[in-house]
C-alpha cells in the first residue's frame, strides 16, 4: 500500500483520483459539470422555479452516463441557491410507503419530533402555571404515565391542526404519537411505516394525506422555501430481473402520480433519474405521467473537450508538487481511445483508474501516453459487451 502511495507520488499524484467503483461522485471537493451541461440544467431548473406547474424534472441517461453525479450536483450546487432543502433517495422502492419510510429515517425521528415540538411549544402546549420552559428531553421525561401521554397527544393534535399541518383525526393522532413516543424509541423502524402494523405511525388508507402532512412538516421545520426529492435509480423498475408484477407496477405508477400531485400542490420538487428503458417503460405504463414532467434532460455524450475537462478536474484534485493539467498523462492521451469509451463518464473514469494504478505499479515515468490508456481500455472492455 505504502509502496503504491509512493509510486503515485512519483507520478505527481497524492492518490489515484479516479473512483474505482465508477458509480456516484467519488471524492471531489466540489462537484462540477461540463459547461454546456451546467448551462442547460441551470436554465431548466430556473424555468421550473418560475413555473406554476409541476416542479418535476427527469434526468435521463444510460448506465454510467452521469445521472447520480448530476443529481448530487443539483443537490449540492443548485438547490441551496433557491433555498430548497433536498432529500436524496437512492434506489427507492416502488411503494409509496417506502418513500415515507426512507424520508423519515433520513431526517431521523428524534430530530423531527424535537423540531416539531419546538415549533408547537410553548404556545399551545405549555401549562400556564409552569414557570420554566421545558427542554424537549425534559418534556418527554415528564410523560411518565399513560394519562400524561394521552393528555400530551391531545394537546399536540390540537396544535398540529391549528398550525395547518393536518386535518384528519387519525393522522393528527399518529403524528402526535410520533412525538410523544420518541422517548421510548428515538429512532424509526421500518414497521413504523407499514400501514397495517400494530404500532404503525402511519394512517391506514390515508397515505396521500399523511405524506402531505410529512412534506408540510419538513418544509416548516427546515426553514426552507421548499423541499426537493431527488430519486436516483427510479430507473431500476425497468431493469430485467426487476420486472414489475402487476401490483408493483400499479404501485409504481400511483407513487409517481402522487409525488407529482404533491409537486403541484406543495412547494415540492421532484427530480428523478432514469435510464431510457425506464423512461420508456413508464410511458408504457402511463403515458399521461410522462407528460407531467416539466423538463426532461437527456444527458449528452461527452465530447472530446468535456472528456479532457472531466479527467483534468479529477487529476487536479490529487496533483502535488505544483503539477497541473493532464500530468502525469500526456496532453493528447485521450485521443487514442475509442469514441464509445471516451464519451461515457463511467468508462472513461474506469480506464483512467486502471491506467493510473497500472503505471504506479509498474513504476512508469511520465508522461503516460495514449498507448497505456489503450491498453487499459482493451483489458477492461475488450469483450465490448461490458457496460
Ligand atoms: N461531471 C462529472 N465529473 C466527474 N466525474 C463524473 C462526472 N459525471 C460522472 N462522473 C463519473 O462517472 C462515473 C459514472 O457516473 P454516475 O453518475 O455514477 O453514472 P450513472 O448514475 O448514470 O450510472 C462515476 O465514477 C462518476 O464519478
Ligand atoms: Mg447512478
């Protein structure tokens, strides 16, 4: 290991800057996109922000085209400028409750409960005689018997309703329990969100209204102007081997429709990534859904300039001793790659990772030329079948 590190240093790199898994962002201090991608995406997102309609955007691209990277970029670099709080979902399930489950676990039960409580307390909950305001933890500790808990559930329900967070009695009750029972269990479990479960925290048959309350709550407690759901690999529905059966397909379509409905009625953005096959499959299941996506961004192939740019920014994140540009590679090293390899972020990243490792191991001297990259390309993709 140390050996490899010193070999890399000899090449002017502190580490191999290309993520071997070639999925996701890897380690970069700041995420950035090729300029033309960035301009196009920023314009579309700007239009969505202005529009009165569904705030929904689809990022479409094949395997390794950069979908996850783009979603992460939108999350980190774009949405904060609109004061939109993002929630990221990796490979979400097709059932609506999977989303509620993942969402609430992402935020954390204690955090939701505490923030909600702080918003509602003391106005509507404080006993008028109390001299000192309580901290959330103290308040929870004071609920040491059934009677006090029931009383708390009642006043919380009333407070939630008066804040316009929910109307339905059962939903109010579940949300209040979510807060009150946090003392016993300060985290969420999957079964909290299984509607028919014994101690479920979701209201049966009330999924959309319940979810809408959660969205409202998140909006209020995050102090953002809106929130966004970034759904990565919603695409997966179209993959062979995950072919949906009839009821899953129905679930998928209704989940998507409900999300779009919220995107319309609440200040909620829905940004999802999909493969072209996933997009096509969704269209087959329900054409009208597709039309509701305000924008569809098809990720372009990398042109030569973008490919150089992408490689350089990774190299730059690891350069030492004042090196820059394509170092330790020659300035035209990418020219000899096949168009298919050069135009795909994933293939390119993988080739660069492999070639960098190979050169370090063998103790090659810079500049590393296109021939090395060609060799790496042949080794990795000679079958030409591998993505
Ligand atoms: N703009 C970019 N800058 C640097 N690396 C990128 C960029 N876009 C994609 N990559 C890299 O390419 C590979 C594939 O990207 P990824 O977003 O995982 O593709 P997808 O999600 O479409 O399968 C990853 O290693 C990723 O880090
Ligand atoms: Mg991905």
